[in-house]
C-alpha cells in the first residue's frame, strides 16, 4: 500500500514529504521510499513558526495551524504530481505536524502540541489523514518522544551487528538496536541538541544573514572553545537516565544565545561560537553512548540521518567523538537520510490503520503499548 509521510521538524528548514510503499505486520514490517521531496520554508514562514514556539498568542496559533495545514496539503499534492501518482492511489497520509510545545511528564502530567490542521489536508488532498501521534503516549504517562525507535527496530535491525540509528534534526535522538531477531527491550531517547542550537548561533553571529551553517563551513573555520563546551555539557539533561525527551523549550534560541554570549565574553570569534555549538551536539551524542549504550554492549556501527547528516563538520566531529565506531549516513542502508523521519510517519499511518501499537513503552515510559494518532477521514 502507498502512504504519504509528512514531517516538519525542530530544525524548521521545511516540510519533508515522502511517498512510500509500506506492508506487513510486526516483526515483518517493510517500507521503501518511492519518492521524496523537501519544500523549504520561506523566511516569513520560518519566523512565524519560531514565534509560535516562543509564546505567540492564541489567535496566531489558530491561524498558523490552518495555514500549516494548507502548506502540508500543497507539499503532498506536489509530491504526488512529481511521482505520477493520483491521490486516490494512497491509503493514507501520516502527518507528524509541527511541534510548537512539548512538555514531558514530570511534576505535571505533561503535554504536547503539534499543529498543521489535518482536516485541511484531508479536504485538499481528498485522502484520510492520521495525525497527532504523540498525544496518546503522553496521555498514557509517556514522554511522547521519540516515536521513531519502534520503526527503526522493524526496518533496520541486523542479524549480527549492533546498530545505533542516530537522527540529528533540530533535536538529536538515538535508537539502539541489538543484533539478531529483536527480543529485548528497546532503547531510544533524545540525546540533546541536534542542529537547532547550531542554526540559532549562526543566525546570531551573522546577524541574520545566514540561517544555518551551509556545508559546515563556519564551524570548520572556527576553533572549539573547550572551556565553554565543558560548561554547557554540564547541563543536567545530559545526565538524566532515559526515558527522556526534550525540545526547543530547552535547547532553543535562548540556550543558543547564552552559549554565544558566554563564548564571546571569553574572546571567541563568530566562527569559534559556531564550532563550539557544533561540538556540543557531537560530544553530547557521544556522552549518551558512553553513559547509556555502552553498558548494554554499545553499537558496532552508527548511521546518521536528518539535517545534521548534511553538515560535514558535525559528522567529522561525531566520527572523532565516537571512534573507533564507524559513522555513516543512512543512505548506506538504502534510505535517504533526509527522508527517514517522514518515512517513519508513513509507517506510523500504516500501523494506525491496522491497529498496530506504534510506541515503545520502555522508550517513552508510557503505561503500555498504544495505537498512536487520530484519523481524519477523507
């Protein structure tokens, strides 16, 4: 069956849309990308999304929710047109939406909000939409994130190699896959910042001239300030034992500003600030592997996806931090690194339609397996 997966992540670079063939039930779930595209956000769209994450009001939230639904629908129709597929030929659309606030359970019961009105997508495309995947897990006492580990288990487990499937979007998350037919508990959690902090630092030091570090060029020219790096690696989040998840609420613009101001006060130049932010992502991932994966045997190999996989400086730093574990991008396993998250939500749509639980309680801390998402009919 054909599904569309839509993803707008914490990096705010655009809408990832994938057309995928998905079939089977656990443990024999199969998925293959048929076509993929990214529709970049304009500077105005990105500014609206960022403002929403930083506390814009109810009226703005309402308008953006419906506008984002229009953008998702337009991305879907463009995807199908490029692939030569009619809307009637797809079973459903799995839309992650855009997270504007994520508050895992703690002293409060927790909450999560993803926008991008599914009814608008269903109206404009004319197909069922499965959306709002995180809410059910949070309602069951879980973190609501990450939700990709179970898909990773289905698609990427190897008979003899232990694998780390490392996504580096705005926030970074890892799934650890023991070798062989999967029988143990799933390990997956947010390791900390991905490229959200790097992007925010780039915007600060270039005074808005650049929104991200293209090809890792700024970070490559800079010098990592180890004193600042160690100070920020002391953030308590990095030492919290999983299950755990995070977002821009913690590792967003305010955090990036503190890092840049601290580095600047110690004499770091603009490129040094970018290099230090980039190293923070790489080192925090490596710390997570040492603290939480090594006691389970640790990975034999690491595969990277997400926007961070396209930053050569970040990948090089991660390779150095994880050596001798080889680090490759996910294309080595036949999946475009940029398409992986959208593919996961195409698979989640398939799971929803077939009554298959999509969360891993040992990852999120939920009370038990739950069928994720809400169905909006065509």
